[in-house]
């Protein structure tokens, strides 16, 4: 596909600006983060309205899961950036006697950030914070499925930065494909695994390193000894946040057969407690992003026995919180990521059946386990694989700056948040400085009988 002159010119302007080394200066980075923070705060109301227009998010949810998360992240990064960016001295082995070793963090260069539509603000600006902190130039490509948020994001960046440093491009048709034709120093992509493969293939042409934050079928397990009221509350919250359009939302629920009926009863009560008898009337219940995804989700309701919910309204892009049982193993409810407010229920008798199922399917982005037994919890930690995990909760691991957010296998590669974002957008350069006061000739030819000495040194 021919690349638009607009994008190739933008990429070249950023390259020229980057090689001036201005972005590497720590005061410049800190000032840029200040500008971004003030831009978000100035346009907070416009962002909140845009998120409502795109996804039906309440003002509370928009702040708690997008705006506030970013402001908190910027503050955290600013308070630690000086120590992160400082050279880190490391020991030198005896074989390098007379040398000092250190790690110097340098920027990647000009980076491309491709954002999804489900958290269109947070998942565009969170990696951008890391890119700025590490000293890069960046182009951000928002999703066309959240056009109102994309427009406000572009306004913020245009007001805060020259496009030769940071730019947000218009999310039109084929924009991603055209951007991927260009050579970048790093690509950060968040989205589905299908498009993730395309990003990886495009990056391979130039051997460009990438971070892929994908999705997958994140399982939730409620064991026989779990606190069922807590489990019901936290599963309903995590599943219905953003109307289920969350990459780490519980995608299917394993529940021990002995407590299945009681848990499902409590979950139905919890849906009412959080969203009322008719969630369609709740100001806190979001909407499906567009009709394409609505129709896909509505078609899934025929793949089992509806226990609760199942109500749809296409004009409002509304799908009620839905619990569904008797789902066949080859149903798309159990083979494809749902990304909506539909939760399949699978009873189990032996926890090892859950472990086997998880380990014989693509590695999930998240895994949730409810139990009151610490040994059981540790067993699941050690015997399953996932990008991240919560015990007796859902989703909250994403909110801790001190933890890496990352997928594994089909759910992604690379990590970010907090220091991990800085490291992702940095190259850790090894530096060895050797004294001129003396010279160890043992490493140089002729080697003669030096072998016995080198064996002792390297032992």
C-alpha cells in the first residue's frame, strides 16, 4: 500500500528532531510530562463527555479507569524518573579487573503507539507516558471506533506539543496499515491477536522490536471454600466494567458444583445491587461500542441456557448483564474472546480439571481464583500460566504501578506500567570503562602457557 506523504513526512520530522538529542534531557522529559498532565486536566470534562459518547461510560468510570489512572501514572513516573534514568552501576568480574561496568538507559528513538477503542484514552496515553519518560519521539494512532475520544486526544497533544515531537494522527481508513509500512524504532500495539499478528509481520520487515498487549480467554474460578458474597460482588464488578469490553475481564466462570446455585443466586442479586432491576436505565451501565460488536454479541446469546439477562436493545447498543449455562465446548462463547457482558458458567468437581483446561488452551492475559485456602491459591499460582493473576478479586492487578502488566504467548509480549514502561521504551546499553593505569596482557596473544591462568580467573 502506498504510504501517505503526510505520514512519511511526519516520521522524518520526528527523526530529525530526535537526533538533536533534546528529548534525552531529563528536564525536557519532566516538562513534557507536566504539559501532558495539565492538558488532560484542562480537557477533563471534554474527555469524560467523549468517553460517554463513544462507550456510554459514566463520569465516575471515565475518571476511575481512564483519566485518573493517567494522572496518577504521570505523578508516579515524575517522582521516580531521575532515579530510573540514572546510570546503574553493576559489578565487574575478576576477568575485567581494572574496569567499571554500568547500564546506561537511552531512548529507542521514534516510536509508534497503536491504541484500541475499549479504553481509548488510557491505552493510548499510558504507553505514551513511558515513551516520553524514556526520551522518545512518538506518533499515537487512536482507534476509529472511538472517534470522540480520539478528537479530544488530538486536541490535547496538538496544544501541548509540536508534532515533530509528539503527534496524534487522525484515525481514518487504512491509517494503521500505512503507518506500519514505515520504519519505526519501536512499535507498541494494544488490541486483538489477529491484528497483533499483522503488526508483528510488519515489524519483522525492519526487525523492529514490539510490545503486543493482546487479549484472550481470561478464566475465573470459584472454589468450594470461597467467600461467595465477595466472589459475586467482585466478579460482577470486573465482568461488567465497561460493559465487559475489557481485555482482562473474566471471560468464563468455573464454579464448583457444590456451590454453583448459591453463587449464581448471589451474582444475580449483585447485578441488581450495582445496576438496578433494569440496567438499561442505570447511568452507570455502559454501552457496546458499535453495532458491529453488538450484533456479534447478540448472536452469542443462542449458544446456551440463559440464567439471567439476555435482554437486548439494538437502538441503544444495550445488552443486559447475562449469565449463560449449558454451553458446548466448541461454542464461540468458549473458543473466542467475548468482550461483552456475557459470562458462560462451567461447573467443575475437581480443581485439576480447571488447571488442565487452562494449561491446554492459549495462555490467558489474566486469571482469577476465589478461595479462602492459601495453599490452594498458591497451587493455582504455581500450576497455571497467565499474563497476570488475582486471588479473591478481578482486574485490580492492572492498577498497581509496581507490577508489570503483560501478556504471555497468545495474550501478548512485552510489559509496561510504572518503571516497566520506562524500561520498555528504553535501550539498556552496557558500558565498560577500563583504566589506562595498567594493562593486563594475559588476554592478548601470544597465549603460550596462559591457559591455566585464564581457567583460574574464569572458574
